C-alpha cells in the first residue's frame, strides 16, 4: 500500500467538456481492463494503447494507476450507499431481523452484478484513500442501521462502541470471505452476513 501514498490520491478533475469526455472514457476503459485482466494486468500504458491516447493524456488526469482505482472505488461506494438507502425505505414494514437480511441481499446482489466493485471493495483496500473512503461509507451505513431501527422504536446505546457500525462491519466481513473463497457472494455467505448482523444487534435490540 505504501507505493500508493502519492500526494494526489484522487484524479485531477477536468473543467472543459472535451476533457470531461476523455476523463469518462478513461474511467470506462479502466473498468473494462480490470474486468478482463484484474489488478495484475492493469497498467496505464496498456490503457493508453486501448484508448488510442498518449500516456501523457491519461497522466494529466490520473498521475498513477491508484488514482484510477480510487475514482472507481468512490463511484461504486456512492452507488452502493444509494442502493441501500433506497432499499431500507422499502423494508420498514417487516421486522428488523428481516430488514437486516434484506439489506444483506441488496448488497450481495450489487456486488455480484459489479465484478470490478467486488475486486476493489472486497479484495482489500488498495490505497489508504480507498480504505478511508470504504470506512467512511461503513460508518454512514451504520447510521442508516441506527436510523431504521429508531423508526421501529429501537434505540441503540450511545457510542462507544459504535454498535451499528460494528454490525455493518460484520456483514461486510462475511462478503469479503466469500469473495476470497469463491470470487463472488454466494447465497450461503449472504445468509451468514444477515445472521452475523442479527446476532450482534440482538444483544441490543429486542425481538
């Protein structure tokens, strides 16, 4: 991870429309290259060749490959967070335990539909920046858990420890193990993620 500690951990955002179009083409092609070749087969020279761009054009936006990974990770985190916030609203009519299983199902489906998201988010943080972004998202999802439980009249104890954050971490750990062992989120590990969150929250939330 140390080699990823560059002064500019995220890309330089373009201002002109033509540059914005090129920026998006780089991001899209980077996603495709990661899908085909994984992290070991990824390089900016290969990306430039595929796009027909000079390396300097890409370096102008992305000083290192890690800035590309950070940008993709940021986008996937935003998508996943938005998905779970929408999903949570549709689960308010079921028990909180079924709500936890439902949230695990939403997240598992997202990861399975987005293999590059699995690689970047469940394979282990590639840079300090992506790790920090993921932990901030887990913190925000913890607040979502806290809010949805509060809507059911269930108040979790004040931090520390941050009970809702730890519940999300437990579910995410089940996903990481599934990705390590199987390359995807299997139904069994999806179920275990739900069980892990329910078991832990049951110490603080009534049946």
